[in-house]
C-alpha cells in the first residue's frame, strides 16, 4: 500500500545512502560521493536530512590535519528503511 512508503526515501539519493548503509557499518564522505555520483553539497544536504530524522549519525574526526566525515545508520534508520522496502515489496506483489 502506497501510504506505507516512507517519504524520506522518495529521493533516489537518500535511498542510495541508506541502501549502502544497510550492508556496510559506516560510509565515509568521499566514498559516498564517488559511489553515488554526487556533489559535496548534494550529499551533505541529504545526509543532514537523514540525520534530522534520526536515521543516521554523522561522525567527524581528524586524520592528521584533515577532517574525515562518516555516516552510520541508526537502529531507527535501519528499521524505517526495512519497513519502506517491505512496503515496496507488498506494492509490487499487489498484497
């Protein structure tokens, strides 16, 4: 049923970010940018949206003199994404 789809994952970018995080424990900014073919601003905007929803955590740490940004899916985010996928599957199966 379409009302069970999560609006947070209507964006292909947020869908891509969460898809990667469902199989990897953490995703760094550079890898995410390259794998999804995004600009810095586009990736930052979408990850900030997911963070505000409580679906991922943004971690920043220093490596030498540079900052490394990483993303980690929260339990809430994993559950919401799984429910979204289940709703898609039900919609496709007509049940």
